[in-house]
């Protein structure tokens, strides 16, 4: 993109933990992060998390999409999780969609994550049923 280009810069940003790095802490970000090195702690609010073939993350991950081609130990909560051919996940995954490529490994469990929209509908139905029962009681006592 030239200095006088009319196109808008991309709002996506990628944070990179290099192969030689080890970082410990909590990561609260709205963009993407890739671990080529080592990380420990928690990742929240991320859009895309990538653990490359040289990457290792220990802790909890909450993101929209997680791609594992290295090693993750802990919990992973995401809409979509892809474990690639060199990827290993030790722990629990909560996801709507899980893909494990040939050679990839999940040592733990996968819990199907319920869609939030379904919960809202069910809660509304419960409220409606409760209101209907209260209306029936009011009519019976009148």
C-alpha cells in the first residue's frame, strides 16, 4: 500500500511470540496471536490463536478460532478448533466445531459447546412457561 493509497489499512493485527521467546502472563487481545515459542497463562478475547509446529502453550485459551500445530496443555474454548498433523492438545476442548487432521492428537476430552442463541431461546421459553403458570394460578384464585 502506497503512502497516498485510498484503500483503508486492515484492522487485523497479528501478535507473534518468536521461536526463541518464552512469555508468561495473561493475554487480553481482540486480534490474532501466533506462538512459535512458548507461552503460559491465559488468552482471552482473541479472534485467531495459532500454535505453530515449534510453539507450546500451557494454560487456558478463549478465542473464536484456534489452530494447533504444536503443543497445547490446558483448556481451549472456541467456536472452531483445528488440530493439524503435528498438533497435540492435552486437556479439554469446548467447541462447536473440532477438526483433527491425520497425525493430530487430542489427549483429553471434547465438550460440544452450545450455541448462545439456543440458550436465549430456551430462557425465553422458560419465562413464557413461568408467566403462563402464574396467569393460570391468578385465574384459578379469582
